[in-house]
C-alpha cells in the first residue's frame, strides 16, 4: 500500500459509469417489474452500495476510507442499462476505485437477475455484455 499518512484530509468525489447490453425484451421486463428474481434496479442499487463500502476488502491495495455519500442511478435505453455511481469522502485518498467497484457490481447484479431471459438455446449469452466502465469525473477540494 502507498503511505498516505502525510496527506491532508480533503473532500473527494468520483463519478463512474458503465453499461450492460441486453435484449430489448429483457429491458422492458425490468422496466415493467416482470423479472422473476424481483426488482432488478433496486437490487443492483443495493449491490453497488454494499460493494462501495467493501472495496478495500475486494481490491488488495485500496485503503479503507470513510465514505460520506453514495448515489446510484440508472438510465434505461432500448437495449442497454447505464449505471452511474457517485461516491464522496473526506479523507487522504481518492474514491474512484469505490465508484468503479460500485458500477461493476451493480451491472453484474443486473446480469445475474436476468440471465435466464438472456440465455440462448445453447445456454450462452450472445446479446449480453458489460462495457464502457470508466471514471467520468474525479475531484478533490
């Protein structure tokens, strides 16, 4: 781990995003609350929050940080769902890994909840994919 003991505590913020590509009928089922496993986006929101709080346990060189705010939103398209995660902290190191971890777990949770609808006849996922996970913004004051 990097020694951050000499750094000042400042307000920090990171926003990350990513997308999951699905069949249009799967996106409609999510919008209409017709997925057998339950409310997909609310479950994905909870997964993101849990992931953010546990980032240092999943990524070995991340510091444990005090998270002061989390916001998770979703935007549904015809065949995509975009997740946007904002994380804030007051501390000595950034929060971009927490935001990326939150986006990743939100999208993986969506996949897990709709995988039965996404499989083809051979049990594969030809239409399903997670893409464009990236940091949109990172600031410190």
